[in-house]
């Protein structure tokens, strides 16, 4: 792992020995290598910069759900990121980490009245609206507190994306987004609302999307819709194209970011839109480890167990998605392997 290196048989995170962190902070704890986050941001921003001119660069809004640690948020803010949030709590954390509210985007299918009001009072960049009832709620709250809401409407492109069926969000059977017909109705409805300004579209097809073709298929749904909306007299000046960029857990092949950026340039850039992206896992997923201590070695007639102080609540993905996560010793790394164990929580 870049950012995690072995020195004298001990695993380090950005030159800090993990056993030293365990002693200082206790276990279980999460440890993040800032160098990895910087590197991932530079890779994504660099791919976009190579493909598109300076005046057309997207606003990279980090998806807070991927990791809402305040130190991680502060680092990403210092790199130039905006923030994508799905709750009032994430808004509070983002503002505490120093994000400019004008670079915060609110998403999610279940926005609550209090959350909407907090976002309006903070002056966020926009709401990514998932349904007409949600639009009506935003309009009502905006009118009630005397604020104006910038909104874009999430298109469901009916595209299969995501490394697992539970993290695919762009199929017509998914709860996310609206069909072309409903998006058109939403724009028309927004025109009748005094405190709402409809500015564009959004979409997000899933997480861990390994094929550029999935993104391209979704992008190709946009030009005709934008043209039709503009002909109908609607303003379409923004497009949030989501995230979904994958990381490697075991032996997966990474997405070709340059090819992705070229599709954004070729399909999206000619539409003259402010482009927003929502990278999350891609920026932080490979930057952290769960540091845990072996409490006991337990052997039965059939199996041998290492019982550690971290539990499923600390790392839920294997149980939810059958996800694979590597297990590495933090010290004595040069010692030969002698036995196979099941690593289990308390």
C-alpha cells in the first residue's frame, strides 16, 4: 500500500510506526495516511486537467459518506475539494472542517425538513433533487424561512454500474433519480415555485464502477435531454456527474481515468455546463487501516482463531457485501508464516 511501508519488520503509516499509534491511541482505531489521500486527489484532478482546459475544470465535491472524520475532511478541503453531503450531521461536520458552504452539494432520497432548512441557512451550492415530492418540500421550506434554493434534478439513466448489486444506483429499478419524463415535469413544476431556481441535472450510477463504458453509456443520455430542456425554455447550466471510481481491494483492475476524462470532454463539455463530480471511496478508501490487537489465540479440534478487539461494527463490509479486506501484521513482519487462523472479533 502506498503510504503504508515496512521498516525493520514494522508497518508504518506515513513514517509513523503502527504499534506506536496503538500504544498512544488504543485499539481498535482507524489510521489514515494523508499521503494517499493527496495522491488520489492529484490523480483524479490531473486526469481532468489533461483532458479539459482550465476554465472547464469540474468542482470535485468529496462524498462525505465515504469518511466523515474531521481531520480527513480538513485535508480534502485544503486540497480544494467541495463537499457532497446526505444529512444535516454531515453538513455540520463539513462546516466545522472549514468547507465553504457555497461548495457544498446536498444529495440523498430522504432529505428532511430540518436538514433542508439548515442547508438553506448555510447557503449551500445546490440540492440534487430525487423526486417531485422532495422538490415540493424544498420549495415549502425555502418559502417558510425566506431563502432561495438552487436545485438540479437527478436523472436515473437506467445503466448498470457498481461492483455489487447493492451499490448500483443507476438502474430504473433503483430508488435513485427520475426518468426523463419525470425530470421534464420537475423542471416545469419548479418554474411555478417562487423560492426555487432549477439550474440543471445530476446522476450517479453506482460505486466501484470498473468500466469506462458504463460511464459513457450514462453520459450519452445527457445531450438530448439538455437540448430538449433548453428548447422548452428551461435553464440548464449545471451537471453533477457523480462519482463511482473504484479502488483495489485485492486484484481488481483500476478504471482508466484518462479515458473517463476524455468522455467527459467529448460528451459533456460541449454542452457548456458547470460540471460537478462526487469522488468518495476513490479518495480515501485506500488510505486507511483498522488497527486491532490480538487478545487471545483459541484453538479447537477443527479450527484455530485469533480473537481481536475489533468487531463487525468497526468493519461491516465483509458481512454486508462479502467484501474482501487484506489482513496484515503490524510488527514481526519478517517472521515466517506457520499456521492458518480465522481472525474473529470479540
